[in-house]
């Protein structure tokens, strides 16, 4: 196996995380494909054309190119993208055939999975699927998805030769909700770029961000109900410390993004926290390390999270995390050792654990050391090695046949 076609229909790995639909998946696809390319795998990522001035192809680095496929209007809402799956698929198929074929299709997210299902049969190659989020998991967290998505996921699961999950907790939850799939489940944990995300000087980071000496809480993520920026503000209110600052790095995302942003501002106003909350527009990925180092604690109150790259990147920088006890966060955060886990996103419990860290410097320091040590076990090169083995295994066994 030497050629892989990666599908990322709805969001480009080159897009700015935290803007629109850009988030952890963008980082995941970009970094994992880069690591595969460094290992000698010829990777082409196919994504929908999302800006008028984009070239048809971009060579990111040797063995790593991004191809833009025209499919629908540039500014189509995410909810309408299912209508352009056939057009996107046809464009990908033409490009693959014109460039010597591929050995495997790797689809990211359910929309790409629908395209991958068709391409698998057209090209007679294995299909690997990474869903990143599952409809039934999101429904458990209070974010129900459409019946259409449910049916589509079931279709893709039934055709996939391998399904990648990020950790044993995601594997357990997947089997509980969907049953044992016909293909193989592969655990491919995301990594972190340790050249950027590593412990550093907190005082220098704060100076760079024009922050004072008071406690700093940090939320990084898209502003949408799922991610819980409002919970972070409520936690600041429950902390009841006038010297504390909450930094929110991210922008409104999705159909409910602007509504959620308005809700966050209303919570700030309700609690009189206008001078304690600072909004920062989405940052280039590597710049986030400065924010992590400047913070005393990173808050991750997501309703559901398949893995939680923010929690991992914060840990790599030696910053303790207080997170909702769901999904991959149960794997990343060791309660009482690298941070704290909170059941049901309760702001008062978030505040209690934040206080523990702020009031006990020795505990905070030990958690910082533990978090950085644990994060060192997650690398993109290791993730790529796991994936290469999975790809190679697929080429030597019979493929899943759709029922």
C-alpha cells in the first residue's frame, strides 16, 4: 500500500480551526496526513472548494497534496451539503482515475463516508472511515441529529472495511450504540505536535498576551451549544473571584452559533462579568500554545467529545484541564492526577475544582508535570504507524460486502 485518498468533504484541513465548521477534525486530518506523508505514504486529501481563489491543487509537502473539488455554491450551509455528495464523488473519482488510482479510501465524517461508500465500489478498493462524531453519541449528550444522518451512518458502517476510533472509551460506546460492525475497529489515537505544544514560561506567555498576574481560565473551541462556552462563563461566576479572567478563543459556528454567542453574552451580563471575560478570535493552531501556557486551567465542558484535542494540547503544555466526564475526555484527563472530570457539566463543580488548583500551588504544579508526561505518549507519528498497519492489513484480506 502506498497511495491513500483522504476524503474531507465538508471542511478543509487547510482552513483555520475555530472558524465556521473548522475545528479538531481539521487539525486531525492535516497532522495525520502529514505524518503519513513523512512515512512515505502518497496522500491526496479531497475537500470541497470553499473559496473562489483556491487553486485546484496544493502541494503541501512531498507526498501530501490537497485537491479542491467544485461541488455546490461556495457558501453552502453544512446542513445542505448532503445534496452535493454525488457531485463531489464524481469529481474525486475523475481525479483518482486520471492520476493512477489509489490503494485505499479514507473518509472523515459521515458526509465523506457516503462518498467513500460509492468510491469503494467504483474503484474496488478498501474503505476506512473515521466518523469523528456519531449521531447516537451526540443524541446522548442532548444534541440529536437527523434521521437522514442516522441512516447514512448505518450505511457507511455497514460498508466500511475498518472504522477508526480514537480511544477505548469511544470503541466501547460505539459497540454499545451500534453493535459490532462487519469491518474491523482500529484504535488510532490522535497526537500532538510537541515542537509547538510543550511546557514553557507562564510569565512570558502572559506578557505576550498582555495578561496580569491574576488567575487565568481558558476555553478554546467553536462557540456552539455542544462546546459549552456558556458553562465556562457560569463556572467563572460560581468561582466568585474578581481577580480571575476567562479567555474564550473561538468564533460562532453552525446554525446555532450566533444564538449561542448571544446566550454567552447574556450570561456574562447576568453575572456582571463584563470586565472578566475576554473574547479572542480564532488563532492559528500553533499560536494556541501561548494561550495554554498562560492559563492556570483549561476548561473543556463539551456535551460530547470523541477525543478532545484541546485537552490533549493543554496537557502537553503542562496546563491542568477540568472537563466534562464524557467520551475521549475520560481517557485524556486522569481525575485527580492530570486534571479533574465533572459529571453533567455542573458549573459549581467546575468552580470547586478550579479553586482547588488556584488555592493549592503544589497540587497545580504536580498536575502540570503529570499532564505533560502523559501527553508525551501521544504523537502523530505513532498514530500514522497504527494507520499504516491498518491500511496494509486491509489489502491482504477480503473486503466487507454491503448487505
